[in-house]
């Protein structure tokens, strides 16, 4: 018979603190003006406390660990919310309030998406121990600085991390009509990865609500509830 201590050390319930470590990455590159940046921050804050999203956060007894960062150029990544275990509605409201009041760290940097993903991978290395890890990266343009997403996936630890995308489809400004295929072919990564599309920055809040609900209530949670987690 195995020692009691060994049994608990190998138990999934004992080992994992939460069901999902979720890192949200917001684009603050040059193509995002001050009004659009405000729409992102206020939109994310509002999406986090929307009734359907709150329901999804607390649908399982295991909590979600949340982090938020902004990104643009090679060296322009800033942590807005360090890993926070969301165990109560008050935790979620506090996190949303801080994001809504945050201010961008740069406004004249290009779009270094590979570097943004690398930052997310390193952030995941010190995340609470969770059953699943997801990075969600939003953006209104393709990579135009430094290495791209595929290089990040090759050289940084993404083996256990899913990357979802949120395209802010402001192609009339960027002139990048192929932004959606770019995300589909280069950004999405891992089992069950998906893309959400916002029809411009005014639609960011709605798209973020939909994406968060899908991430929190999707196949990963279904697998957990049915006991089919490997």
C-alpha cells in the first residue's frame, strides 16, 4: 500500500490549484490610437464582469487564475494584472476595476507579435499550477517587427499552452484585409484553439465577452466535469 503522503502528492486534485491559467494580451501598437486603446481597456473591464462571463468563471468549484498584459514592440510588454486567483465575484470586480483604470505604457511602437507571445510563455512559467493554460492575444494588425509567432512557438515553451486570438477587424484603417487568415494560419496554437472577431474597436467588448465565455465554458471545462482529463 502506498504511503499516504505519496498518494496525495500524485492526486490531480491535490496537485492543481485551479482549472485554467488565462493570460489576456492587449495590442497597444501604433495603429491603436488613444480612443481605441480606451475602448479596449474599458471593454475588457466590462466584459470580465458581464453576467454571462461571471457565471462562466464560477461554474466549476476550481477557480481560474487570471493575468493581463499589453504588448506592442520588441521590448514593449507591460504586466497590467499579475496572476490573480479569481475565487469570488469581488476578486473579479477588483481585477476589472484595475484594468479599466490602467494607462498604456507606449504609443509609438510597431507590432511584435512573436515577442508578445514569448512574454506570455514566460508568464505562464510562473503561473499557478492549473489543469489548463491559455493565452489570448488580441490585435488589429499583422506582425511587422522582430520574429513572428511561429518562431516564438518553436523556441519558447508552448507544449501545454493553447493560444486563442481576437482579431480587431479594423481593416479600413490598416488596409490589411487578410488579417483573419494571418491569425488563423500563424497565431492559433494548440488543441481547441479558436479565433474571435470584433468588427472594429467599438465591438471589442462584445467579442471579448463571447471569447471569455467560450474559453471558460468550452471543451476544457466539459472534459474536467466529465472526469476525462488526462
